[in-house]
């Protein structure tokens, strides 16, 4: 074989052996080359113009603490020589759009180009992921900061890539909100849906309506989750000491923080239902006029009136005042009005609501809801905003220019799109992050399941609709069982990474097993940033199937895993299993006579991984029946 041909073969083999960078979301195209670019104290960030300079300063601030380098940001007119170059295209490249970028790293420099500053921002997020995980830390780390040589072309599939956080059931301080926004921006998400009001707390200051935060922001303290669990109601004379709210200065601070990360905040004021905190502050706005406390987490649906009176003119006067200030605080084009889960029984008995229905020729309570939604839309339009709401706003007829966020599966979104309305897909079966994500016996309290693979399998565009009407998708974290910011992060990541990839990357590039390898690499990044992340994918899942023995029905045990490459060891004798114990072989296990407990643990490469799970067989029997 000629020497030059042998050299080519060796070079190709070497290139193929280069470790592929673990970037999330997966870029549109990426090619690796031998070599790397080293960041050191001599490195400069070279920019062209004011817009790229802002991004350059942001990058320099990200690198400062872990590297110890204060990289200068230099505005340069001539062609760059060495350094990290951030440059906006003089002639926009159509394929990149507003958020796409190109990234080239060699031994000599890193060059990131984009049509708009947000594209440069996403380019530097990719740069951060190409560096060692300790770059995410907040303290100096002695390390070699090497960026592998790659060529990347990247742009998003969807324009709406979001996460929602509910701060009504549990209040999270503004610093938690900023951390949450910062994390979602790292994964190239650009929308933060802030669920600010609900039955359990009003979280935004409205000037001239102090009762909303004096009363509506506080409830009696209760510990533990209240999702489908009956907390004891507020007792007479019990003080409302749990809660909090954001001042308008807090809101402005968070909005500015989000803008620096190219994240648009979509505020939600949930009406007409889910309004107990508002009604507790202003009882005259409900049909009954009864004085309720802010709810502590009781199953009160259809028992207490948490729905605004749609026939009361005061309702719209108050909402106009609220939405005027919300519109001033949040510069994005959308305001979310909720519109979901409205119990209509009180409307049907209310003289004001029935009088309105008669005057307007409304046939039923669904058309009353439609009247309310259309009137709220006009209020928002008068503030220069667009209305978005949950898919219940379809009931009785959709407001003319409303956008629908489809949560009860895909049907609402499909119906809205077929009527020519824009849609954000957010079906609970794929994106509700309040559901448990691992073995139910050791996961923090929640109901129903949502595996990482479920999130990754989500496809936002259904068949037979105009794809241009599907703006994108969103994950939602409701906080009935999420009492603090650390747990909010645990519930969001890594499932949020799966959704980020669904919303950004080309559909045809999805490979769950390969995605898992990248997720595992990112666990170290979360650890470096002191962000709590779930590793539930490592733990075995246990289920049961009935086994008939004569006239008795018992059960067998099945064990499965969320990812490949794990071996599951088990015991029935109350001792802790290791890799010398029986290994589950895929067939259902019969329970030995006298056994009271199952213990299981996973191993990979002969080392334990994940938590050991101890389950009383009585609890499994209850689940079967």
C-alpha cells in the first residue's frame, strides 16, 4: 500500500475517533477536526459593533470566575487574527434566521457569526458546552480551558421554545426565578411563562389595588404537597403568613435579566377561574360575593366560587387596571389570560351572568366564557398586546386573534390551527414536569409519570395542520408539590433538556440512546453550577402483573429501566443486593414464600449507579388492586 494512502487512512481513523462534543440541543450540523483552541490570559474577545459587544461582554463575564481570566472585549474593524471573534453578518444568511449561528474553532481562533445578536448569544452557549464542565462553576478552577476544533451550522426548528413556572401554589423569590431563566437560556430556550396568579396566591404588585398583595399574596401555612390531597382548610382566625409577591421593581429587574439572555417573559394572570386569590381580595368580583380566604390547597372545585362574575362590569374595570400595569411591566407581545378549568355552575345561577346572556343572545355557559375571553382580548389589544390562553378558550367560540396553548392533549391545538389560529403545543402527556420521573416509591411526591423518553418523543407538529401556525412548544412545571427552588430545578432537569432538543433540533436527528449519553455528560455541568438535577434515569422501575394460583390471585414483579446498559440486582431477604446477587433477566419474578420486601439496585460496568430501592410487597399488592 502506498505510504500516502496509508497516511490518509490513519488520518481518517483518527478523526473518527475524536470524541464528539456533547452539545444540547443537538446542532443542525457539526463536524469535528483534530486540534483545539486554548483559552488563556492572553485571549481576547473580538467584536464588531455595539450589538456584538454586548454579547462579548456577557461571554467575558461567564468565563471570568472559573478561569480567573478577565478577557478584554475589543471592538475591531479589521479582520481578526487570533481570539474569540463575535461578528454579525453584513448580508444576512437566510438559513440562519434571527437565532441561528455558525461556529468555527481552530487552533488559531473561534469565530461565531450570526444575523442577529441572539444568534451570537446561542453561539456562546455552544462555546460554553464545548469547554470542561467546571466552566459552569462560580469559583476559580485550575484547569486547561480547551475548545475542540469543530465547524457548526445551527438554527432552531421553532420560534417558541419555553418553560412555565407556577409561582402561585408556592412562591419563589426573584433570585430563584433568575436562576431558572439563566438555566433555560443555556439550552437555547427563549420563552419563560410566568404563572403569576391562581387560587393559592397573587404574586404581582398592582398600584392602586394594594389588597391584591396585602390579602391575595398570603395564605395559611401548610406543609407538604397538596396535589389531589385534602389539606385542612383555613381555620377561623388563623393567620395567613405563607406567601409573598414581586414588587414592580422586582419584575423590572427580572425582565431586564431575561432580556440580557434573549428570553421573553410571558406573564399569566389566570382568569376567569383559578381566581380565588383575587376574589379573596375583592369578594364582589365573584357571583356569590362570599368572603373566602386564599386557598391552602383544598379540593374545592364546584364547592367554592373561584370564578369571576362575567356579568359584573366591575370585573372588567378591575381587569383593565391590572392588565394596564402588566402590559407596562412586560415588553413581550403576549399576555396569558389562563382561561382554563372554569366551573360554570355559579354563572348558571347568577342573575348578572344570566342577564348578560339574555342581552347578548348567548345560548349557554360556554358562550358566556367565550364572551369573557373576547372582552379580555379587546382589553389586551387596547394595551398593544396579544392574548394567549389554555385550550379551554376554544369553548363557545374563540376570540378573533387569540393564540391557543394546547395542554389537554393535541386536540385543542389542532382545532385552533384548523380555524387559522396560532398554537403553542403543551400537552400534559409529554411536557408536564410536575409528574414524577423515576421509580414512584422513592421519587418526591407527585401523580402520574413522565419519563425522560416521553419528553424526548414529543412531536409538536401534528399531521394535517398548517405547520406555520405551530409556533413551537413549552414544558410546564406546576408547583402543588414543588415547595422550593432547588426542587423546581430537580423536576425540570434533565427533562427540560429533552424538550429543548425537541424545540430546537431537526426532527430527523433524534436518537434517544445517543441523547442519554449527552445528558449524562451534562450532569457534571449541573453539579459544577450547584444546580440540583434528577438522576432518576439510573434507577430501576418496578411494576406488577397478576398471577393466578387456583382460586387466589397474587402477582409477579417486573423490572425495567429507562436507559440501556444497566444490570439490575435484587433480593427478597431484606439484605442489600450488590452485583453478586441474582441479576434480573427480563422475566417476571415470582415472590418467594415468606418474603415481605423487594430490594433492587442498578449497576453499570460493575459499579453501583443510582439509588437502591426498598419496596414493601404489601405496597405493590395495593398498586395491583
